[in-house]
C-alpha cells in the first residue's frame, strides 16, 4: 500500500480520531479477555484432572460465562464505534460530493457520464465506508489477536506453537499473489457497472426518441453487450475469490491438524497436560477465523482504496468557472445594460472559437433579437452572459461591471437565462415557477404565470398550481414546459432577461402576446428590464428594437429589421428563406 493511500485513510479518519481510539481500546479489552478464557479453561481442566469438584466447576464455569459476556459487550461496543465512523464518513462524503458537483460548470456536468458520477457517489462511497469500518476493525482485530495470542501460545510450548502457526506465512503469500489481481478485477467491475448506469440513465431520459424511431432492439443489444462485460468482470472476480478463500481455510485446517498430531506425542510423554493441549487448540481456533477472514478483509481494503482514489479524482476536479477571490460588491440591482468588447469564447478541446471578436451594446430597457444560421454562436452568447461558459476579463460588462469581477451568485441574480430546453423538477407547478425564489408569495407566482401566458393552461389542470410535474416535465407539452421556464425567470425579476430560443415550441400568436406582455411590464416597472431574445423566428425578431446578426461566430450585422432587409447580407438571406418557407406552407 502506497504512502499516498495511507495518507488518504488517515485524513478521512482524523476527524473521528477519538471515536477510533475508543473503538481500538475496546478491541484491546476484547482480545485480552479472549486470551484469558483459554488460559482459564486450561487451569480448570488441569484442576479437574487431579480431582473432580462440582463447586469448583460451577464457580469456574460462571467466571468463564461472565468473561465471555463481558467480551461480547466490548466487542459490540467496538463494532458500534468503528462501524459508526464508517457510516459517518459515508454520509459526509455523499454530502461533500453533492456540494462539489453543484460547483462544477454546466458544460462539464453535461459531458461527463452521469452514470460514472452516480457510481462514484454511491457504490464507491459504500466501499470507502467498508474500508474505514469493517476493514479497519478487522485488520486491527487480527493484529491484536496475533500480538496477544502468540505470546500466550509460546509460553505453553514454543516449538509446538511455531509448528501450528508455521503455515500462516503461506497464507500471507497466497493473499499477496491474489491481491493485485483482485484489485484490478474490482476496478474493471466498477467501470463496467458505471458504463451500464450511463446507458440506463441515457435511455430513460431519451425513452421518447427510442419509441419514436423503434430502436428498442438497438438499445437492448447495447445494454446486453455492457451487461455481458459486467457479468464477465464479476465472474472473474468471483472466480478469484472462490479460489483464494478455500485455500486460506485449507491452510488453517492443516495447521490445526498439525497441532493435534504433534501435541498427542507431547501429551503421551507428559511434557504437556491435557489443559495445555486444549488451550493451544482454542488459541489456534481463535487465530483461524481472523486469518481466514484476512483475505476478504484485504480484498475489502484494496477495493476501498480503489474507490477512495476514484472519489478523490472526482473531488480534485476544480470548476473552471468560479467567483473571483475579491468580488465587486454592488448595492443596486442595475438596469441590464450590456457592453461586449472583443468577446471571444472557445470551448475546451476545440481549436475553433464559438464566438470571435464580438462587440455590441444593449441599452437598459431594450428588446434586442439575436439571429443567425445554425451553429453561429447564438447559444454561446446567451451562456456567456451568465458565465455558463468562461469569458476573458474585460470582454463583457453588465451595468458597468466586468462580469468576471462579480460573484457568480450576484451575476446570476441579475441575469435570468431561459434555455430552449427548460428543465423542470418533479414538483408542483407552483414550486417550479418559484424555483428561483422559493419564498415568493402566491401572488408573484400567479403574476409570473400570467406574463408567460400559462395561467389559462393551469386553470385547465384539475389541481391547478398544485399539479405535480413529472420527471423533466414529462406531463406537460413542449410549449407548456417552455412557458413554465419563462415564468420562472420572470418571477425573479432580473434586470437582464435572456431568451435562448425559449419560445420555439410556442405558437406565433402566443409568442407575440408574451413579448407584448413583457414590454408592457417593463413600462410599468421603475427599473427597466433589458431583454435579449435569441430566435429562429424572424417574424418575432422583426418586432424588436434592434437585431444582432451572427454568422460563423462573428457579429456581421446589427440594426432594425427595416434597415437589415434592405442590406445585402446574412439577415436578408435568412428573411427571404423564411418568407419562402411560409409561402410553401400556405400553398400546401
């Protein structure tokens, strides 16, 4: 075991040092009593050999029972203390992992296999719990058993004792030969399990697509392949265990037989008494269990180390988007003014910028549309405004403050981003609407629903605002999900509202009504709300104050609709294409 792993184990046990020490002291008492009982049995047998006394027998029997009961009590105490440490570490680790995952940027969370993360947060944490509970307890108990039992055996007969335990080093050799193989097999089994979890998670999320395209057979084949990999890994591990444990038990049994064979000669010659032989047999049997368990204990220990390293790999992953060490404190909420100066964004692992040297201004209270071909960088721009992707300092300003100098919590309180695929939680409609402000009163929830043109749909639900939304909003239509996400953003009343194609699933009349409502609400507010609307619907964009046109990650045009349609460029080409599509639909 490397020094790194030892340091990891110490670090996890250090906060519970007092409890671990108390558990160790209880184990010491258990092992002292466990050695005392065979010695007491030895004395009773030798006394009875010289003459039977019922009173002496009852007295000694009661003493042995009392010692055994006391030993059982301390054994229970030691397990409660040490196993309790394992359970506490498990609970702390799960909370730590969950908190750590919430700090990661969305891009990493979305590209990392959720099954792999879930596997580390569940099965790996359980393995660490067994490492710091069962394995530590068992190894400590084994060490104490040998440290206290061997001297007692040697005091009775050194050569016979050494002969009885002489095969035990062979056990350690067998364990060392099998240990590395089992460790590798355990890692492969955990990786196969994580791969299966990934597929299950993905298929459950995309069950509609599977049904629509009739790909049940393909997914069944994919799962069968991963299931076979997991089965083979598990069988290889089980085969190794099935070979190791009987070998250990067999060596232990041979040791006991050797003791009986050699001890009978010592008994006949009078060099040992019957009590001595019985005590040695009890001592050897006492060492059989921890020695036979040693293989399983070491396997659990090694598995726990692998899991500990996997968890540390996860916890060592630092988020790329963090609040500055000394963020700017701004008392006022602001008006939603945006300045972009040479904004360039490149995703990790990509050599081509998603946005390149983009510069523009958004004045407070403006309704500005962002349009462009697919893949031109519109969504990247929306994500950059809320620092969902990293931006360089000095490129993006909100109300005169560099967004990289604001705390993330403060920035995201000022920027309400509504993505195209708004995520809804398994909760009531009211709770989904007030997710950005859990303490918002019902009146604010109802007002947000009205602005998002969701109130009519809610009235049609039997339970109204208390209607339970299924996982990922599966019980709602696409338009209802988008309007719920929009209502959630409207409720927090941020100065800057960013709609990332958030009305794509809403019909044109409803979308126009929502935009009119947002503009009317802006007029009634003391602080104007700036709205940046990313859209593929150019008819909606035409009603905005200004339009920004992106192409290939660059800002190629900006202005009002009437100006842009008169210019040769990307916007007029997109507009003509949309008009042609509408004419074809009308003709059909």
